């Protein structure tokens, strides 16, 4: 847990440098296809800061965005190498909330970034703030 807290402290330093940056807009679209998720999936571009540790134990920091979200987690684009089961600290740039997540899957993409599925330890629809998600179907 100490490494996780150290990463959060490092993240605060990076974020302090970004406070003057213009906030990114949020685009949304509700997905109509069914899946196994308990909450509705929403296609949305939410700017995020992600912090974690490499396999060698070094900290990493990446600014990225979501592709899809729901109350239980989300799908993000990342260039950093992560693996299923790995714990990450994710900060929603729009509301400055930070939440620990677990990598569920990694899907390689042809572009530079991979699609990383993240899961909250417990459903956290409030992490995405004002978006209307997290209601049971």
C-alpha cells in the first residue's frame, strides 16, 4: 500500500503542473448493445491521469482518456504496459477524484495505445460525477 500512496504523491506533483491547462470537453453516447455488465455502458471521452508501477518497480504516469465507462469501471486507451490483475490509481481530471482500479484485460490495438479494461473494487458511478450511469437495468 505504501507504493500506492507514493504513486499518488508523485501524481499530485504532476497534476499541480497541469492545473493551468484548459479542461478537455466530454463527449457521450449511450451504447445500445447488450452485454454482461450490470450497468449501462456509455461511450465517453473523460480525461484521466493514471499512475502505477512497471514490472521493474518504477512508477509511471500517463495522461489519457476513457473510451467507455459504466458504474463498475471503464475502458481506457493507454500506451504504458500493464497486465491483468495490476492495480492502478486513476484520477478523473474533471472532478479531481482518485480511485484505485484493477486491470481486467488488455487488448492490443493497431494504433499506439492499447485498450485497457479497468474495474473498481466496488461499483463507483459517482467517480464519473454528473453522468447518469450506474443505475441497475
